C-alpha cells in the first residue's frame, strides 16, 4: 500500500471571521462615534455582517469588531 503524504497548502485560505481593532480614544480627528461608524461602514461596504463587539483588555478605548466575512448574509 502506498503512503500518501498530506501537504499543507502554500496559500492560506481566508477565514470566515475577522477581528478588527478600532481605537476609540486614539486622539485622531473626529469623535469616537465617528471612528466607530467609519469602521462599521467599511465592513458594510464589503457586505460583511457584524457579529460581535469585544472590549480590548490590553488597551483602554480599544474595541474589536468581529465580522462574519463569508456567512449566509455576507458577500
């Protein structure tokens, strides 16, 4: 019987979920609400579905937006 070796793919396939770090107190132009809205609009333009928001425990003012990039409702 011949052995078959599995080979790892050379190109990593994109995952279904994507976590985006958004800094709401970074001192950039605009309010935290504008910064958050801009990130949400960016995801919506890509037909992603927002499935969660998690506060970043390592940085004050940081939140992770968790996107479903390939689900039923996503592009």
